[in-house]
C-alpha cells in the first residue's frame, strides 16, 4: 500500500513574552493571565489523501520546565483558529514531566490540507524544549521540529526587522556622507 504508510506533517510556532499573547489574540486567550511565556503551535497535515490522518502532536520539554498549578492548567488551544480542536473527550490534553500532548480523535482527526487550532502551553521561564512530533492514525511518528534552543540565549530578529535595520543603517550612512 505504500501510500497508507506515508506521513508528512509540519508545524509553525511562535513564542510570546508575558502579557503579549492577549494583545494578539484577544483578552483571555492566555491561560496564565499574562504572567508567563506562551508557546503557540499550529500543525499541518501534508500527507496524500490515501494516508492516515494526524491524530496526536507532542512537544517534548526539558526536565527543568515547571508546570504551574495542576499539570493541565497551562495547556490549551484557541478554538476556531484552524480546522480542528483537540477532541473534547478524556485524554485530549495531557502533560507529564517531559512532554505536552494534544490528541485529535475521531471525528476531529486532521486529514490532508487541514490544520490544528493554535495549541498553547505556558511556562514561567523561557524553556528549552525537545523535539516536536506528530503521529498519524497508523501510529507512525514524525519529528516536525528538532530541539530548539532557549530564545533568551539565541535571539535572532525576523527577516523583516533585519531588513528595516539595514535600510536605516544605509540612510544614516548616506546622510552622514551628504553632510560632509
């Protein structure tokens, strides 16, 4: 069958400093109330139609990343931001010492061309997390994002910001030369 065992998923993610997530997505979107860093993910299924849908996504965490309150108090999603939310049945959201997981059970499985809602977890620190993975209905797992370093240690501005800085620098140099 070959096609049924093929699996191709992707993820987009963003990190929001405390208090910023609500300004982007509206008041009350941040489960920490604006006191913690928010990590947001959206998963995509690029697998051919003949293959199994995406049913589970996991973000691996380092052992030093504390959960606040009960283990699921800082794990959630923004309904209506993608094709499907995690299933409302038991076990749809899970957290342990080393991972956060969202399940997409029938009928909320993510088929080809569909995406998850924005999935979020919060943390009081800027964590360094492990692999981000997706799993299809056949149990095949794919790493969609390798280990990502702590953003406080390796901040790189987005390309648009770099372009603005470059243009500003050129304007400043030109003005400086024209004054001479």
